[in-house]
């Protein structure tokens, strides 16, 4: 973004998302070559006709005019920092820089697509293996817990106190050795519930969340038909517990919630 921003600085404000920015930069290349004929291709990338039109207009009135030498020089040419301390915005770009930017954009786009593919794979796998745990704390945190435990069966065997500090073993043993405060949470800290709780309630909600994670993992491990109903109900319980810490409104009993889940 910084590299191509020297040539077309306005594009960053119009397209802030990294992956889409790379696609647009790869499509545009030299901003001077962008014309009305390219508008349809831009619309396909940004999926917004107004945004595509804004990019076209910005390319025509880009800030400043740089030298025709571009960002780089010829072979063996060295540009001193004193001669060009800051490249002027909207400057011209050399063909060599364009080739490198296009190559780098392709790599970023492929990595972005690979990441999306991994996320989809993880989502589909977790919905089959541990749907309740996924519904409770999300696919990523659930997968990390299973990975750290070794398997879903191992995670189901752990007590809630172990699940709570899973991933913080070093901090735990250091605290025991130095007789300091033991950690309140491990991998479950990445759950959104911990971040939403007030500082004084983080330990309480992490203990409660670990308890629900243990229940969810045991349901996933030992139930014959995988279902996310129990996970959704457990998530509602954690939400109610968070509300209880903030407002004092008493949450529902676990027995009532489980009866509702069984009926569903």
C-alpha cells in the first residue's frame, strides 16, 4: 500500500481493505492508463459502481505530478536520500516498479484466498467434530483448545479448572515456583466474552466460560448425533452471566436451559 501509494495516494482512502486494495492496484497498474473502458472491470472487483467511479475520478485528479523517472532509476543508478527525502505524492511510476507491485499483489491475493479457504475448512470441520463448542466460543478458539489438549476426547476428560488455564502452563508453573498469582485464563482469553467483561469480572467469567466449554466438549465427544443446539444454549447462559455481572439481573438455572435444549 505504501509503495503503490506514492503513485496513487487517493486509492487508500477509497479502498481501505488490504486484499481488495491489492486486486485494484493490480488491475489499474499505471493510473494514467485508467479510462472509462476500465470502469466495468473495476466494478466487478470493488462490487460498487459509486466506488469504481470515485477511483476513476481520483486517478484523473491525483495529487501532484512527479518526475518521469519513477520510484527507481536505471541499472547502477543511486538516488541519495538528501536529493529526494520524501517522494512527492501522485508521482509517476517506472515499469520495473509496476512489475514488482503486480507480482507482490498476486502473492498477497493468493495468500488471502488461501486464508479464506482455511477458514472455510475449519468452519466445516468444527461443525462436524465439535458443533456445540464452536457455537459457544467460535471455531478458532475451539480448534485451539482441541489442538492443545491433543484430541476432543482428551479435552472432554479435563476438568473445568484445567480448561480455564489451558495454554498458560508456563505462567502457572512460574507462579507456583515464585509463589505469585496464578493465571486466570489461557487460550479462552481469545474468546470475545473475556474482552467484554469488566476488569474485576474477567476471572469470574473465565471460570464460568471454562465450565461451559467442558460441558460442550463432553456433549460433542459422547453424543451420537452432532448438534449445535446445546452450544447455542450454553452461549446464551454466558451472555446472561455477563449481563448479571453488569446489571444484577439473575440468569436462568442450568437445569432449565438444558431442558429447553433437549426439547429442541
